């Protein structure tokens, strides 16, 4: 996969797409007025920048991002930028959502842990591929709103919890994949421990300048690979106490 050397989550990109794909989206996915916008978003912002996993692309085409964004910001829902969702938190730009999801290499039916529910959008995207998604949010108002929205929108395979995600969800471990959507100084060891053999974990690491890190569990040991520079909100709670 060809990667752009430096990608930040505040990058802006315009949208375009073919008429044929727009018609397909309207038929196969959502018939609301935003379906064509999602197809353009996936084509210009995601596919053309190297994401090729069709399961990931189809998930981004089908999940209505505007429903996971405050009403005042919905006009920008399909632009290639992060947006505020309240409580000093953001929803990541579509490209980063797609890129991180592709890094997990989901084939379908997996058990996935997400740390940092936010608005619930990333969990919704994961749920279109995975068998079950377990997501934890430390900010109580966001956790409550996301859980209500995901339930209302019919994402029955997403399980929500309010709390500090540093310790993961041990009673549901092991997980085939783990995604962290806030940046700790180091990847929390409990999350690595809860990764199944052959599983993959993706996490932003660092303070101001952050690196997206991929960890793979191989023969009981974790193999680490640096991916791309990113910028996420810091991981709060236990992660702030240091190792």
C-alpha cells in the first residue's frame, strides 16, 4: 500500500466520485441525501490515498457520519477534517478512521476492543466488519450519548462501557483486534496482554508529536511497528500516571 509520508488528522481534501458509484450507494446503502456525499468522501479522501480494503471502504460508505456529529457541525460531516463533539473531544477525520481500521486487517466476525468511544462513529464503522465491538469511553456524558445513539441506530453488536480504558475489558478478553483512539505516552500493557495470538493493536503514542503504532501478537510476544505521524487528544485517566 502506498502511504503519504506525513498525514495529520486536520488535513483538508475536496470530494469527488463517479455517477455510477453514487447510484450504487443509493441502492445498496442509505437512501438519504448524504449517500452521494459518503461515496465522494470514500473515493477522494480514502481510496485515492491508498486504502484498498473493500470491507473498510464499504463500512465508510454505509455509516452516516453526520449522525455522530453535533447538529451545528453537520454541514462539515463529509469533509476531510476532525470535528469537535463536545467535552474537548473530537471525531477523527474519515481518512484516519479508514486507515486505522484497515491496519487491523479484519476479515469479518472478529471480537474487537476500542478504547475511546467518543461519538460512537469509529465503533459503528468497526461493527460493519467485526462480529462484536466492545468500546470504552472515560468521559461520562459522551459515553452515555454514544451508547444511546448506537442503540437507536441499530448497532446491536456494539457493547458500550463507561470508564477508564487503560485496563481494557479483561472479562471479555482475548480480543482479535484492539484500537485506541486517544494518545497515551506508551501503549498500555493491559491492552497488549488482552490481544489474542495473531491479533493486531493500533494506537497513537506520544505527546504533541505522535506516532501511530501497530503491535502484532506473534508467538505470545508483541512486535511493534511505527506507521505514520498523527495528532489525537491525549489519553486521560490511568495513562496520565505514567508506567
